[in-house]
């Protein structure tokens, strides 16, 4: 018998269990968590903690059709909390930015992407991951993060401008003597 047998009564008087809903989302939740921590055990811990938090507040969910975005928001907040506690570096795979590059540029691109992504704030990382890695629309991100669409658009635009500026020189800066003392 499962401990997640809490039910949601929808408008058609159907009962939907938390367990049923979470099973539909579990793979996506793991992928989101893994993209934050790049470690299987930490990702599983984050998913587990998010599921527990979701179960505890399941009765407060107003509309079942928003379950996926609601539980994803809980997971993202849990992942960000985890990162703040551990202060781990999030390493992205270079393919996330450019799947068509050649092997000789791989290490330079990896260093650039990792360095820039490491310097972003958790909220900026979240925006990039949700929009470009997972393909969420602006309106879906707005729901997940509980912010107006205009705010999401402007934050995403500023984050992309920041990344663009930081990546403009690309690998050209590696190997040069530092001007800092």
C-alpha cells in the first residue's frame, strides 16, 4: 500500500490520487533536478524532498490541470535550496548550446559555458534551463515561477544579454596572460 494515497476531487467528481499524478511527472522531475546538480544521488534526493513537500501541500492545489507546473515549481525551489546549501557548481553539457560543433573546440566551449553558467544567479540558471533546455513557453515559465509573463520576458532577455556578453570572446581569452595582479 502506498503512502501517497491523497486524492483530489476534480470538477467531474473524479478522484485523482497524488501517486497517479506524480508517476506521470517523475521522469521529468528527475531530469530537471539532475540538470541542476549533475549528480544522480543528489537529484534523487531533491526529487524525493519535492515529492514530500508536494504531498504535504497537495490539498491546497486549486486546479488539478496545473499539477505539472505546480510540482515543477516545488522541485525547482527545492533544487535551488539544495544548491545554496551545498554551493555545488552546475556543469552543463556543451551540446545544450551547440550540437553541431566539432571535437577540437569541445574543451574550449565546455570551459566557456561552464564558467558563464557558474557565474549566473540561481534564478538566471532556472530561466535558461526551463526555456531552452526543457522548451517551456514564456507562459508556462510564468506559471512555474509565479511571476508575470512580462517579468519573465525581461529577466530572460537580460540573462541572455549577459550570457552573450560573457561568451563574445569565446575561447580567445584562454591561454592569454592575465592582466590582474
